[in-house]
C-alpha cells in the first residue's frame, strides 16, 4: 500500500519519442496502411478519408493512386500547420509521401490474385487502422480526415475513431456513384473495421508518449 507521502509525488514526465523512433514509426505505419489498401484494391473496394477519395478518383479516372492520394492531401497541410505546428505537419507530409510511394511500389512486389472480398474488407480495414494508430501515437497522420479527427479529440475530447467513422461513412456512401452496391457495402465494412481499431486503442489520456 502506498504511503501518504508517495501520493504527493509528481507524475513521471512524458517520454518523448526520438527522431529515429518517429522515422521508424512513419515507415511502419504507412507500410501497414499500404498493405491494407492493397487488400481493398485487389477486390475493387474503397475506404474512407482522403484515401477513399483517392480511390474513387483513381477508379473513375484511371490516374495512379499514389499521385492522386498525394494531391488530395495538399489542402490539409496548411490546416495541420496552423493547428498542430511545424513538426506535426512535416511528419504528416512525410507520411503522405511515403504512403503515396508505397502504394505505387507494393503492387510490383506482390499481388493478391485470389482473396475472399469479405476477408479483404476486414483485413484491409484493420491493417490500415493499425497503421493509422502508429502514426497518431507519433504525432502524425495521413492528412485530411486524420488531421480533423485528432484535432477534434484534443480540442473537444471527442474520440478520434468515432469522428473519423462518421466522416468516413459519408465518403464511402459517395462511392455508390462509382462502385457496385455490393462493393460499397463491403467498403463500409472495411471502414468500420478500421475505425474500430482506432476507437478501441486510441483514447484520450491513455497513451502518454509523443
């Protein structure tokens, strides 16, 4: 049992991540997300956020996914800089650039030729969710909705997963204009799987290392 004196001791200081830890986290997180996107793309699905918008533009126009994803995130860098500062913006820019490159390179390294669409939706969503969780815990994101979700959590105490889930649902529903209804429903399943990972594992005040 702790003594009365120990109750008055200050809390231990937060442990900051080192630059090397941040660099490894950005690579690991974006690689998880890229692997998840490969699963989704292999069965013609989409997802939420700017990644989902990039999917829809990619499917509709045939432009390279990595290039489209990088372009749609450009407007969010100014918002990230004004709200979170330079360090967060630089790491977010690096993460978006990494994912854009990985999304173009991975299909040349391996291909998924036979996968159940339901499994692809769930696995793709969960892999992406784990990747986003790693990025969030290192004060980074993939731009767009991720920036807004983290801002809403830190400013108003709203869970990042729930905020992102609501916005993602609206984006995925927009896929009805491009994808078959069955593919849209599976895309919703993937988005739910992604955001459940965030909602369960990223709660305000639980993780103290930044």
